[in-house]
């Protein structure tokens, strides 16, 4: 009886637990993600977000460069 799984522990008493940020399942509070599959998903989405952030930075810098060019170029053409 000493080998009770965390699922049983949660069933017995709704003790300290967290919900997996990927799939929303209940899991023990000492874990960050419920399963290896969710871990993989998490790493994947994090990588994607980092990529997205980089693109946003490039876009922002590009926009600023265009604005600067326009600001300097408009007085010449007008
Ligand atoms: Zn999960």
C-alpha cells in the first residue's frame, strides 16, 4: 500500500498540486510539466516564441529605419 501513485494521492485529498501549462491536467506540485510529451511541446513552443521575438525585433528595427528615412527624405521631396 506504500506505493500509491500521485494520482491516488490527489484523489484521496486534493492536496497541493499544479496544472500542466500545456494540457491542463493535474499533476504533482514538484513537477513543471505532466509528461515528456508536454515537455517536448513546451520546448517547441518556447523555441517558436523565441524565433517570433527575433522576427518582431527585426520588424521593429526595420520600421524605425523606414521612419527615419521618411523623416529625412520627406523634407527634400516636399
Ligand atoms: Zn501536460
